[in-house]
C-alpha cells in the first residue's frame, strides 16, 4: 500500500516536472501544446475512490497552474477529465468487468481498449481546456484545430510512455 502511494507520488512529481520544464516550452506554431500530465489521471487504478480521483486531478491541475500562471484553466480541465473518467470507464467496460488491482494501461487492457479510453478522455480534457482558455466562439475552428493537433501530440507522448512500461510477459 505504502509502496503504491510512493510510486504514484514519484509519477506525480515526474509528470509535473516534465510538463513544467520541458513540455510547457514546446509550442509549435501556436497549435501544438502537449499536456502529458493527464497521464496521471488516466493511470489511476480502476478501484480508486471517485472523490480521490477528483482531488488528485485538482491537485495536479493546480500544481500545473501554479507553475504555468494559467489561472485555474488546468485545474478545471483536469477535474472535468476526472469527473468524466467514471462515465468513460462504464461506457467501455469489458464484459466481465475490470479485474481488481489492475490499472487502465496498455499493459493490462490491450491496445484497442486503451486507445479508446485515452482518446476520449484526452480530447475531452483538451476541448474543455482550450475552449475555456479562449472563451470565444468567433475562433471556434482555430481552437478546434488546436484541440485536435494537441490531442494527437499528447496521445503520441502517452503511448510512448506506455510502451516504455510495457512488458509482454505480464499481459493478462
């Protein structure tokens, strides 16, 4: 139990540092803004209490906002993503349900399931983040373009991280 908490604390710190030090400085043409920190919310175990997921999303969003000076945009988008997570998990739940002690990862759930899960939640996060940031429908299509391109880039980074953690000998 304590080992799991320490692992998640390490992942939290690593993702925040990666986001703040490296990824916040990547902005190609004003369209590509990768947000790898969402992987923390995606990777929480299935049996994690919904209130804890919301609190952890609030915490990571607030941390990113503090370091990025973005006035709560990441906090609200992360909490929205965490709130949507339980509905997405119900929507794409396998026939036999989720196994206790597993995480929503490429390793445990397979490529098709993980891709569906990650794409839905990352796009929801980015839609909420960019439209809240813009708060203007006169730039609807340019904002939507940012959402799509940034989502693709974020998903590529998420899949790369998942592949680094993939061990074909321990798949279910």
